[in-house]
C-alpha cells in the first residue's frame, strides 16, 4: 500500500482554506474512488486525470486508487483540484518524489492531453501557500499572478510532462516574474466633454473627494450616465494594500488579466436585470457579486428602480459594513464590499415628470409610484442627491468647455491626502468611512456650523444616519476648500445635497431659510 500527499486550497470568501489531497493505492478490485465532499466538477476530475495520464503513455495501476480530500467536512468545489489529484496519483505510483512534492501546494485544471489550464483564485492560493511556507504549482499562464505573493517558489508549468521533467531534474522551469505595475495618468472619458451641468459637476467632485454615495435624478438624455462614467477618472490610484485586496477578489472571479494587479479603482455597471446573487454574491457555487468586484471602487446602478427589489435591499447592509456575507446551511462566505454607490434614475417611468408637454397622463401619480420602488432606508444611505436637468441646445452649443478631469482630479487628490493625514494608516480611507469616535474627534465644526446642522436635522427631519452623513459631506467640502474646520457654508452646501424625506420640505429650498433664521 502506498500513500502520497499534496496541499491545495478551497475558497471561503477570499480566504484560501488549506486542503490536503491524499492518494492511497492498495490491492483490491480496480477502482478510482474519491471521498471528501467533492462537488460534480471535482468528481469528474477522475476522468480528466485518467485521460491526462493516458496522454503521457501512462495508465492507472490495476488496483484500488482512493483519493481523500481532507478535511472531509468542507465541500470541495471547482476544477482546480485536477492538478493536485494528478500529482498525488503520480507520486503514489512512484513517478514523482513524494518528499519534494510535499513542499508545494498545487491548483490547476487538466485538459485531456495533459495541458494545465488557468483557474480562478491563483493569487489567494499563492498567499495561502506563502503563509504555510510552501511553494505553488500553477498553470503557466498564471505564473506572473502567483509571483505577487513574494518570496515563494512558483512552478508555472504548461503541462504535466513539464512538471515530471522538472521534478526528475531533466528540465528546469524558470521562475515567473510579476509584471511591472503600470501607471495610469487618466482613466476613461474626460470631464471636459460635459457642457454646463455645474451643480452636477460639483456633486461629482464632492463624491469623489470623500467617497460618498451619489444619486442622480433626471429625464432621459440629461447626462446622468455620462457624468457617472467620468467619476473613476477623478479617483486616486489604489494603495498597494488596496490593490492587493481588489486583485484577490478579481482573481477569485477569474478577471485578472495577464497577472496584472488592479491598480485603478474598479468601475462596475451591472444591468438592471441583475439578480440578488449577481449583485451581492452567492449562487450555486458562492462567488463574489458586483458589490465585491467594485471593492474600493465605484458601483454604478443605472435605471435604479428597475432593479429587482430584493437585489436592491441586499445592498443596504454592505453599504454600512463594507462586506457581503453569503450564508449557506453549513458555511458562511464573506467578501469585502467597500464600494461607492452611484445611482441614476428617471423621475418617473416615462421619464418626463414636470415637463408638461411631454409627461404622461398619469402624472404626478406615475412619479410617486415609480420612486416608491426605492425604500426609505436605501435612499437614506445616499449622501448626495442631485437633479440633473437637460442643457438647452443653445447653451450646449455655445457653452465654454469645463474643467478637464486632470484639474478636478488634482483637487480630489489633495482632499484625499488631507483625509489620509487626518485619519492615519490605521484609520478610515476617506470621510465616507469615518464613523463613531473617529468622526467625533476629527470633524471639528465651528459652533455656528453645528448649530445650523442641529436646526436642519430638526426642521428637515433628518435621521441619525442622515445627520452623520451630512456631517461627513460637510467635512469633505471643507477638505476641498483646504479648511481645517467645518464652517457654516460647508454645512449649508452639504444640506443642499440631502434628499428630502417623504412629505418633508426640500433641503435645497430651505437651506437659505435655515441660515437666515440664525443671522
């Protein structure tokens, strides 16, 4: 009886859970058995392994081959178990040195001819192997991705034969190198293309500077999607730590290109037909959703009320906690989801509420029914709400060009730097993430400013969440102005961006009144 072992990984969220592949070849009736809670894809690896060995001119011995995936109480999902199973079988057949194989973890999918195909999750697996003090065997196409894990030995092989020759000493696999981190001075379309829309441009700048959620309401063609597409260009590059976090999520989703880390904030724009699992994560095989793929970036939801109600309500908790938890009967998977939500919607189904010649016969009831698809708690989480109106044709053709993205981004970067200096490395990344004692000790508001905010909270019936979020926006406006303290004007502008509660007065119309009451 012979026994061989090699390490691999299962994935719980972005965590790589160590799994030991044990292969025992013993006397008995010829059989290839697999235990340890394999799913359908893992169970089918028996035939892929058999065919890959056949392509090398090898065959399984006429004995009982038992494959155990330990620990046995964790469901094993995915085709990346093919390679470690094949290597452990070869070691049990004395075709590979077991002592050398025990120093590596492996993952990869096998073709029928023995070629090793790319799989998802190589970057988290490489980091997991590094934590265990092991090397990593992976597909050749993903060697550069695994090399980001640092000082570990990576064997990036194109096929099983290359691995056999390497371990036998007849061929040496060159260690892969991580690709150089590219710099991206610009991203996406330029803000200079936006004519007019000064208030919308200001809201976009404030949202970018503080990482705040933004809701744009306006008729079709007013420029909501155009504005949202230009937001990523205003955001600073990800820090090395943030880039690693985002890249791990994208690696699990199989979205890393050529082993390059994600160094720019991601921009995700799912279609409004996306399900709850597509947005928040989950599915038959739990995978990160759009909110996790937008981690440290922007999630743009166009035609917001058209999304399924359950999908929208699933966003409420991640918008507060910065993580998404997918619960199963036996397991819980947690994915990071610290995203900036930008949403756009029409005022009603026809889109022309308030435009008498064009609105439908059901106005204003159609607008009330349409906007009622969005719950109050969800709307309360939007820090800035603006009305985007179409620019008249005369102004559109004659208006001077606005500021380019580079100029606005420079102000945003200075504001973000002030926030990093204020909160430190261990604190929040931006004002939108500041909460509790951090917010209380770092947001220094002048007495007149705090008095205006307290009066507005009472008059406009702001929730405690709305009160805190208004204070965060005011702090961002002060950062853009280079002010050390939050002044009355900063609070007034932040209040103008708050959405009016149902049945309440419009903040934009009452901010001046509130200010005049105390002058």
